[in-house]
């Protein structure tokens, strides 16, 4: 590649987690004190401070909280907690194959919760005494239900023709935003496929793998899709890490991008919407974890730049930055630093892009998340200097005008003194006039 790929602004301005660790610690304390309902309320507040009032009753004993395309129902009463989520209605055709996969999920994906069949309806359920509702356990129960339910309901609807018995609480993107995202998805696919063809001709499959995986991460980053599209992106990412020859992995990834490129606007738009999530599938980022994850690529990029291999440096840093967004809810200060570097480096020659991306990576490794990049700092300094110079020039002009007014006034007073015949006043004014003229001349020389 001669230059770096495009940057697409994401649909979400903030990628920061809403999780509050202090509230979780308070929840554990209340549970230890035997205040089980209060402990659960604090657990919900730790996940999202709005959910308890937004999706619960006045007593805080009943909740219907959306997570992606499923609804998690929580009922508390008679000293017990009941958690459930309607999954799907089993179809007539393909029901045996679907139930086999549900049985597999019961064994290999669900831990404490279980699928339960009521007629043709499948539910996930878990129940326990409030005295056994430790916040750590409840967190993993809720996480288990949320992640399995939201992941496999879309897949089973698509694969087996299963039907939902509830209406997901979603907010579709606006038509303009949908158009922008769909066109960006196609552009990223075309751009990446062109790069893959170039690398394949040169048999540079390592570069092809990095660029392809980066494209998958990037689409997830800016489009923030839900439903089956996100499932397919996650599967494509998983496939890229299988124990197969790199050329074969690249071929599979290429086939996915070609399929995505051929998708219609309507097909893509089905999974472009905003929705609340009870428990994020991503980790809450921390600077220490990000630094640890970036350590190897930092060394690699440093060595590549020293060897003037700017393409390797740029490709690897882009990969790690977009990977960070794929697996983490990134805090705002880190997001601001990285997104600025991604935007400024896009479409640039490799050497220039490598410098921009490396500076951002260096700031991360040094813990300087609030540091402006050099160009931004110089721009700000230039603007400040321009403003100061303009102010000084205006002040000088005002002083000159005032000086001219004083000189004109003195000349008038000298003429009046001469007309009166007051030579003493005239000489005093003449001497003062000469002094003013001398000051003005010295000021011009300076």
C-alpha cells in the first residue's frame, strides 16, 4: 500500500464504559451486612446508573431491562430472586436441529442459568434465595444470560427461522446515518480488497492478514452494528486466529468482505440501531492494561521506524488501535488521543502516517493521554501568537492616534499663545512640542 486506509467517524462519540467499580464494592459491603435488596440495587447502579429508575418499578422489585435484542426480567419477592429472558419460539421446520444446538448451549455456554421449554417457547431462567444473591454471582449470571441470549437469538432466527415472542427495544439509525455507514462499509471493503490483491501479488500474506483483520475491527468500530451482522463480524475475527496457513486465513477473510460488499442497504440497515445493554461484551479499559497489550507492537514499531520500514510500523499500529476498540470500552481520554491520530493519519503516505501513529502510541506508553500532538500544539501556538501580534498592532495604532491628537492640540495652543503675544507660554509649549516629536521619532526607530 502506498498510503493508509480511510478513517470513518464512528456513530458513537464516546466509547467509555458506564461501569462504576466503587458502587460494586458498596454492593458487596451491603450484601455482607445482610441488606440483600440494597446490594442488588447497587449492583444495577454499578452497571448503569439509569437502569434502576428507567426499567424498574417504584419498589425496586421488578425490572425488565433490554440487552441488545433480548429482555432480561428480574422479579424479587418472598425472599427469592427470579431472573428470566424469553428466548425464541421454536419453528416447526428445523426444530430438531435447533433443539440440538440449544442442548449444546445448556451444557457448554450456560453456567448457572438454564434453558427451559414451555410448549414451543424457550426461556433462560435462574432462581435463588436472596441470601444467596452475592453480587459476584449475580453479575456472572446476568452476564451469561445477556451474552448467550443476544448472540444466539439472531443466529437462530437467521439459521432456523425461529421467531421472537417480544419486540426488541431499539432505535434505528437515521436514514442519513444509515446511508453514511453503509457507504463507508462498502468503501472499506473495496479498499481492503484492493490492498489484498496487491499483497497477494507480492506474496506478502502477513501484511494481508493484518490489513484484513484491521478492516473487520474498523467496521465494528465505526458502524457499531448489532444483531446478526455483529455476530458475523465476530465469527470472521475468530476465524482469522485459527491454526491454518496464513494464505488460507486471508482467503476466508477475503470471501467474507466480498459477501459484505455485495449486501444491500436493506440487509445492512437491519442491524444498524441503538440499543441499551445491561452488561457489555467488552472489557472496561484501563491505561495499565492497554500499555501491557501495546508493549510488543511498540517495540516492533520502534524497530521498524529505525529500519525505515514505515509501512510495517503504520500497518501494525493501526491493527492494534482498532483491535483495542473491538475488545474494550475505551475511556474518553484514551479515545480522544487515538481517534485523533487515526483521523490525521488516514490517506497519508506511509512515512507521514507512521510518524503520527507512533507519536500517539508513544504518548500512551508514557501515560500522557492529555498531551496534544505536535501539529495541534504548533497550530495553537501560532494562533495565540497571531492574536497577540494583532492586539499589539492595534494598541500601537491607538497610541499613535493619541500622539497625533496631542501634537495637533499643542500646535493649536502654540498658535494661540503667539497670537496673544505670550512668548513665555509659546516657548514652553515649543519645548514640550520638540520633546514629543523626539519621543515619536525614537519610537519609530525601535
